[in-house]
C-alpha cells in the first residue's frame, strides 16, 4: 500500500528505492519466464503471436528517464528481435505531426502512467489508428488504461523524483518484450535460454553492485567538485551515459552532458582537460578496444576519468578511477551499468547538501503540458 510507504530506515526514498531493486526485478520477472520453451509469457499484451509478427517496426515514446530507458529498449529489441526500433520523446512526437504506420508497434513507457505528454501522444496515436501498448509501473493509471494492453513493471511505488527501480524495471520490461517478439520470429531456443538465464541472474548481480556503495560514494565526492562533466558511451552504452548524466543533473545540479564516445573527436574533445571529468561506460564487448582508444585521448589531455566497466578489463594506458559491475549477456549489460550511476548521483547530491528526493524545479510526475 503506497500510503504505508516510508523510508524504512534509509535516509532518503531514493536510497531505499535503489536498495529495493533486486526485489523489484524479481517481481517484474515473476511468472513471465517460460523455461520450457525458452521464451516469455506476457499475459497483458492483448495481441497474439500472429498479430505481433505483422509489425515491421517498433517506436517507443516516453519522457525523461523513461525516454532513455526507451532508447536502451529500442536497441535491445532491434538487436535481439531484429525489428527496426527507435525511441523518441513523447513530448516531441505529437507536435511534429508524425506519420502513423499500421505495421508499427508503438510502445508508451512511463513510471507514473500520468505524464501528460506521453498520455496525449498515446491518445493522438489511437485517434489515427495506431496500435500502442504500455510499459507502465502504476497499475490502472491513465496511460495504462489508454493502451491496448501492455506489460506492468511491478517496481512498486516510487517516491524520489529521480527514477531508479522503475527505470531498472523498464529495462527488464523491454528485454521481456524484445525476447517475446524475437522468439515468435527468428530467435533460437538456445538464444532464448541464454537471455533467460541472464535475466534470472540480475537480482543477485544488482546486490553485488550495491555492496560497492562505499567506493561509489568516495568517487562521487570527488566528482561533485567539478562544475561540469561528460558522460560517454557508445551503442548499448550510450543510453546508459545519457541516463547517468540526467540523474546527476537532476539531483546534484551539476552540468553533465552525454556524448557517444565515438563523437568525442568530432567536437567535445576540445573541452577535455584537468578541469572536466568524464564518466565513461566501457562494457567488455566487441567495442572495448575502440572505446579504450578514445579514452586514451582523454588521458593524454589529463582529463580525469571514471571508467564504469567489467571485471578483468585491462585499461592499458587509460588512467582513472575504476568501477566494475558483473558481466551479463552483452544485450543486457546496459541494465547493470546504470546501477552505479544512480549511486554516483545520489552521493554527489548528498555531498553538495541538496534535497535528494525533491530536487528544485522538478516534479515526480508532470501531469500538465
Ligand atoms: C518527470 C520526472 C522524471 C521522469 C519523467 C517521466 O519529468 O521528473 O524523472 O523520468 O517525468 O515520468 P514517467 O512517470 O512518465 O516515467
């Protein structure tokens, strides 16, 4: 019951909600993994396999952190299910008079289910005959009611303005949707099994990351001193960087900008030097060497670096603070890579003495235009 929801001995709701993530992930997975057919059961979708196979494209709409979750979700869906997918801020979508395609599956993503921009985008879509499903946390909310079914996120009530457990469950929700869409197309049982095993491992892996909080707090204390920061990542790591920058901005009021690591050399590198730290998302994947190559350019210019990576990665001449997370399957790595960034933002805001749960100028749910 939301009214009973307190901080449970945590200093802030945000901290409590970060700590709740292993259980939140267990809840969103519960009853949805089919270990016999190595697929996913999504009872709320209201569309059968035949209908779902007709879609040629996926378009994800959300605002703020939900939009960044959507970007990560689009990459997962495209990579796993091989359906072209992208995300767009719901607030922009409806104003550009978009073409609504009947073979596009539209997905509205929202924690509260009450974000006005997302709700009106859904209504506009429906007026034009678009098929839209919801990835929504709040059961029975306006967006959930407007959609043609969907996937409830079961993160439980989220109070802190900066989204943590709901965002994590959005990423899991997209993985479930992507795996489902993939397994009714060309994804093999073996690949399905590989991803299901990885999903089941997430709660304990998140616990391991949360155990590293003292180290993350120390790194955050240092980062909080910089007036401006870069967050970089590429492909799967880019939405992670965007969300990390967003979190830091929201609650520490520090300027943070996200770039694709590959774009540094095309402009932003001009700003890099001892005064501007970069938080780099560097998964141990096929882009590792390229990522490290770009980071060497930062080290060569004495730019302070915080590298968020996997155990056992050899950074070579790249110098900086290292934060590691457990390895998942490559497509699911983004989910675990976002977790330490929550704690970096949290401890940066604490260091600076800000109201972590209720940052200035922001509302948990923006229900007006
Ligand atoms: C507000 C909040 C953001 C949130 C966004 C979308 O702007 O300040 O933290 O990401 O709304 O909220 P929703 O409830 O739709 O996920």
